C-alpha cells in the first residue's frame, strides 16, 4: 500500500511520547501527529526544516501546509519515484497568404 505525503515546512517537530509528535507551524498552528504518519525529513528544502507527513492526517488536523510538493511512500517508508504525464494538444492555426510584416518592409 502506498501513502501520499506532503512536504510540510515546520517551525518545530517535538517528540512528546512514544507514539506522537507535536508539530508547530510558522503561523502558530499546532497539531499532534502520530509517529507512524511522519515519513522523515525532506532534505531538499534549504530555508527551514520540512517533514514528509501523510496527506490524510493533514486534512484532519488544523496545521498549515501546502499540497504543491508531494510524494508517495511505500510500506517500508521508502520514497517511490514520482512521474508526471502531461499531454499537449496544439491549437489549430490557419495558413496565411504572406508572412511579410508591412512595418519592416523598406
């Protein structure tokens, strides 16, 4: 089973018990997050600390997060490769009689 996670930038993630963390966002919001739903630190973020937290638990908590950066994690907690498939359909353009520009003509 794969779990969708979001990279959440936090002011602090404090260990409060054997089974939970206390997460504090930059806007002052706080939430208790189960340790089983934190998949590790996101080392790609340079400006602050960010952690991979499962999407379904973030929807239930009142914690500031963005869904821009997401990743899938497998059962063993390893990050799965992410692929994005985009289809491009060009718009139809009609042919012109002459492609000379009058302003540039001598």
